[in-house]
């Protein structure tokens, strides 16, 4: 299921320097690896890149997210990796503290919203922007394996997903609608949903209303 994007260690293409985020973190990548993305293909051939210094500036990206995207471009996955459990025939997230990375964090602080979002959602939306369809599928599968997420984080991430995916997105948006419906008891008790409705996100709540109506219809017809 993972893409065959593993790149030979003997790459000879030029090195591109990327300046990422508000803190201007520096990353380096081979040009032909970056150009697996249509976004960077255009950037390397257009005005986004400083031709002589071979630099691309990405001030609105989060360095942690970009690091995961870069890892995916080189290795076909990003930490924590997807692991296939042959005995159960299921996909799982790797566990443990390998590579000295410490505990797995499911959220990331995003300066654009001044708060925590689900990391896999931000990676999905970044993959949408960069034209990396397989990375979107990997991020969505990983997010489906997450559990125990706070209501406020789920709703903030859902709003971010709606703001950063096209209207015809049928994967990530549907994932959030199903997640909220499944957790409706928790949302009802928390009061978070009411607060979020006051702060906007009308398309999200319209879709949620339709999904809930369909859910009720399905339950009624099965009774």
C-alpha cells in the first residue's frame, strides 16, 4: 500500500535549500526528489526559487509538517510508520522510541490557528497543496488509527480540514463527519460543539447536519 518512492542514495541532482516557517528553519533536498511533487516541480522552474542560490522560501509551512513530507518523499512514509500486522491482517502505527524520537505525538502546534491540530490532518492538507495523492491516502489511514483525541482538537482540526481542502474532497471531510457522529455522546456532554458553532465553519455544520439526518434514516430503516 505504501508508494514506491524510495530514492537511491547515489542521487546526483542539485541540492535545493528550503527556508521553512516563521523561524526560517533550513532544510535541504535533492531537486529530483522535490520534483516528485507538481508544486515543487513548478517552483523549481518558476519564480518561487532564487535561481542562483537555489533556495525556496515557505514562510507559511510548519517545519515539523514539512519534515514529515520530506521524509515521505525520500522513504515512502513518515514517522510513525505504518506497520502491517500479518496475524490480524490490519495496519498499525509503529510503537517504541526508535531513532531517538521519543513518544509519538498525534498533534502539532500550528501557528496559523494558534493552537493544536491533528498532525495527520495538516499533512493531508499539505499533500493536497503539493499534489501528493498517495501521501494523502497514507495520512488519512494513519489518522483513522488515532484514538482518545479531545473534542476541541477534533473540531479545530475539522475546521482546518474544511478550510484547506477543495469542496469536492470526499475523504478527509467524510472522515471527520463520521468521527463526530460516532462520538456524538461525548460532544453533546462537552459543550464544545455549541462553542464551535458560534465561531463559524458553516459548511462543516451543514455537512454534519446532512450526515446526521442520513444516519438517523439508516437507523430508522434498520429498525
